């Protein structure tokens, strides 16, 4: 029962992040409207969240609509292993941002602690290319909170609760984006 109580407590505190969540949603809508793509990076459970959110954008969330440009930088095993072998793992996402990112894009950088080195290096690479960064983190927000264009810091210190909130926020964004883009495409 403690898990459910922790989850409910975290969800009850999530409205403290509403302004940042909505600002990030607006940034995602603008990114896609201007022909940019959404890049996502994270490790472990956050890597899975990247794939999940990218799939919702590319395939669909709730509406049947045209595909939206989103790429999880966590999915190409050849790039991930070649880069880690030839260079290091800390720059594995930064290298991909360098290769495929442009100033119209937006990077969603996910780190429950806000201190994942490879996520932070991707942020630096994105900033160097003029790419806006949405940081999705928890706890104190770590370095990611201060380096992102918009930082959403889930009010929890428990990794599992932070991850639960991250996927809820990802779904929130998908709904906002679908609604905004379907309204504009039907007008």
C-alpha cells in the first residue's frame, strides 16, 4: 500500500509543475509547426520513456492523424555500441544531436536525477546548435534543471515515482500536441 500512497502523493503535488508542463507542450507544438523534429534521450527507464513518447508522436496517441517527427536517440544499437566502443558513453547522445539536430528541433532530455552525464552532454550539443531543450527530471532537478530551456522537475525523490510522472507528462504533451495540430490542420 505504501507504493500507491507514494504515487498518489506525488500526483497530488504535480500541479506545482503545471506552468512548466504547459510551456513545454507549447514549445513542442511550435517545434512541429515550424517543421522541426522532437529528439529524446535518457538512460534505463528514461530510455524506455523516450521510445514510448516518440512512438506516440510518430504513430498516434489518441487521434488518427499524420505522423509527427520524433526520434528516440536511445534505439539504434549500432550507433550506441560503436560510439561507446570508439569514444565513450558520455557523449553518445551528444554525437547524435550533432549529426541530425537543427535549430528547428527540440530535445527532450530525461534524467530522474538531472545529473546523467550523457544527457547533460546532449543538452550542451543541442544548445550549440540553437536547439531548445526540455528537461524532464525529479528531486532537486540536478544540473539539467539549470541548463534546459524549460525544466519540469517532478516533486519526488523516489525514482519510480518520478518515472511514473514522466510518462504521465509525456502523455499530457502528446494530447496537447495532437489537439493543437489537428485543430490547425482542420482550420
